């Protein structure tokens, strides 16, 4: 078997594969068009972000951890409600802290970093697509990624995914450039920097692009070997970047950050479904294996209609970029298919690659233009009207708004029966103390022991609470959007209805 060095594609391989030709395209997308794409995606993913309350459970946890970083001045260990949060590395928290410094604390500000990374990823997709196939396909690659449904959802979410996906794509692209331009000696620096920053965004999954070149060569039945020098330097760089945060974090938490952040949230997530996201047992696991093959037709909406034609085209033959892109897509889907915990957005890192492959299928462009325009109009309608319509049904923000006029900085707040983290995020706009979880019999003692207090109680627990006639009571109805169930004879899961009572004791109450 021929031996080639990983990081190099011989010129004869680069130019021809079978009868298909893959030549470098010198034309690039005009900077104005890239700016327009960035602004358009940023606007689409920003619409309604201040009217739609943060969605439990993840968004409020990230948002509150960022707030507590600012309040405590500890930018190493995230905390939520005063307790360590080991779920994710700190990059997104740092970005949210910066956004809050600029715009103040709000639902909009904690979502804004994800918006920027989503728009930047769309632009990066377009630039790479243009380098591979010319400006028209490149620009449509960015449009496809920027308007797919899963990006509309996660491009605005105050979670760690978008920074990771941006650096994941950066590493994937640079790995390709390293193979096509082995004479460039500094691409390894960009590659390992992207890996390190992706790791700081969401952990080990960001390292997956390391495998893409090997898969590319193996798909051609070519041997490969490593550039030992750049690999060693790259690993040292990666360790230095991650270790600048990771070592102090491990020391401060006596190793818990690794044990929980990697052990529970990576290893355990791989072998057992977390928070009911996946099938239980061997039968459930087997039944869940086609999960992403089904959800892709929702997540990649509306461009999913082009997927059958795209894969039919790829079956007839691949040029080298298509082989590389398809290998990355398959590996991402395979890894998350084998992992037992499953959520539709887990495969989002593959979507920029899928967008480039799909953009080659848009011929003629007339239907695609209509589809893109209709999709943007639909998203604008949802962002401007739909989010405002559904906002009153978020019970945590409604509970905060009902009690806001009675709150002071020293007001103590507790909850029982309803423990979503959005309560912490909204009430700590106004109060300094951390919130307290109670059992229903403890509510009376809690409120009696403070001059100013609030307790959020589920209506079903209210019978166990000794009510003081001087307390103000406000009823709240809504839906717990963190809990979905199939009810009655329906086939679609719906959010659980929730009825709360806000008990308020004021200094005169």
C-alpha cells in the first residue's frame, strides 16, 4: 500500500478522481455579500429574543452561571444559585459576561453570543464553500446553513453549542487546507487553536475533526502517517490553551470538574440516556438508532427536500471535497447515533458540511430563492409574533413579574414543587440572596422568619402550607416547557401544564 503523509494530497489526486475534476476556484464571495449574510442571520436569530423567556432547563443555567461569574469575580468555576456547575467548560460563560457588560443583564444579552457565533458560522460556511466550488455555491451554502430550522432554534439559545460549532467548522476547514497546501507551515497553529477553543466551548466532542483527514484517506484506501513535529507542537498548544483554565479549575474543585464534567456528562451520557433523552435498555437503544436519520428531515428544514437528490448524486460519484465533507457528516452522525443520550441538535456540527453538499443540488436556483424567502418570512413571523404570543405561558417569568413590585435587594425567595432554574434567573434580577428549595410544610416557617419574603408553590402543594392571612397570594398558570408528555389519545408530546401560587410577605404583611 502506498504511504502518504497525513496533511498532504498529491497534486494528481487533488485534480482528478475518476473522470470527475476538482480544481481550485480563485473566485471569492464579495465582502458585501458576506456582510449581508452575517447581518441577515444575526437579525433572524435575534428576533424575539427579549420577548421569549429563557427556556428551561439549560438556558437559565447558563445565564445564571454567567451572572454569578460577574457578581463573584470568579471566572474559573461556574456556579448556579451558589453551587458549582460542572456541566460545561467556561467559554460561553465568558462570552455572556462580555455581552452583559455591553447590554446589561437580559434574556437578549445572554443569547447574543450564540447569535454572533451562528452568523459567523454561516459566513465561514459560505467562504469555505466558495473556495471549493465558487462564489455562487459558497453563498448558497451559507444561506442553507443560516436558514435551517435547527440553527433558527439553537442560533438564539443561551447555551454552549454555537461557539463549539464555529470552532468545529474552523478546525474541519483548516484540516482540509493542511492537506491541500502542505507547504504552509502555520496551518497547524490555526487547527489546534480551533480544537482548543472548541473544547473550551463544549468539551471533547470538539476534537472530532482530528479524525477527518484519516477517514478521508482511508476512504480512498490510502495509507497515512503523521507529521510528528506539528502534531507534538499542536498537542502542546492545545494543552496550554485548555490547561490555562482547566488546571486551576481542577485544583479549585479537587478534581470534581473532570469527574463530573467528563465522567458524568460525557462518559455516562454515552452509555445511558440522561434526563430521559434516549431509549432505555437494549431494546430502547436499538429502536433509537435511526433517530437522527428521521430528525434530520425536521432539523434541516426546509432544505431537507433536497437531501434525497443530494445523496443520490453522491452515490453516483464523489470529487475529493465531497469525499471529505461526506466523511465528516457520516462520522458525526455515527458518533451520536452510537451515544445513548440523543437530542436532535447533537448533529448540528455536521450541518455546515451538509449545507455545502446540498448547495450543489440547487439547480435551477428559482425554487431555492422562493424557499429561502418563504423560510425567512416564516421565521420573522415566529420571532416577532409567535414568541410574544407564547411568552405569558412561561410560569417563572410570570411569577417574577407578579412579585416584582414587592421585591427588594434583601428579599428572600423560596420555591416548592416547581424547581426550574428559570426561577433563579428571573428573581435574581431583583434579589441578592440565593433561592431556597423547601418542602411544603417549611413554607410557613420560611416566610415567618423574614421581614420580606416570597415563596413559589405549586397549587397541588398549597394544601400542605399553613397560610397567614396577611400574605398576598397570586395565581399563575402556564406550561413547564422543560417537561413534555404525550397525553390522552394524542401522538405528539405537549408541555406539562403548571399552576403556581406566589405567596408574598412584605414588611407590613
